[in-house]
């Protein structure tokens, strides 16, 4: 893990045989992710990446009801 600033970091994770990843403890703590929380996985093929965000924060950002 590389901590870039107090509120940013970069960390690698490995994909398991079922396509699962583990959300690192630092990310779970920073974003208050708990067992049972719903996460949004967003992808952009042209940019070559994915992003993960808590569903409630995503809906707040989009101005939508949960």
C-alpha cells in the first residue's frame, strides 16, 4: 500500500478463483464499509478502469433515492 495523502492511497488486490476481491482494511475503515453494505462497481472500458463506491454515497451524489 502506498499512502499518497491523508485521504488517498493506492493498494493492489488479487482476484480470487470466483472473481472476488477483498476490500483492504484501510479502505473499509476510511469509507466506513461494514459487512452487509452494498457497493457500486462502475467501469469505463475506454479509460481502462473500474471504481468502487458505497451505494448510499453514489445515490447521494446522483441525487436519487435509495
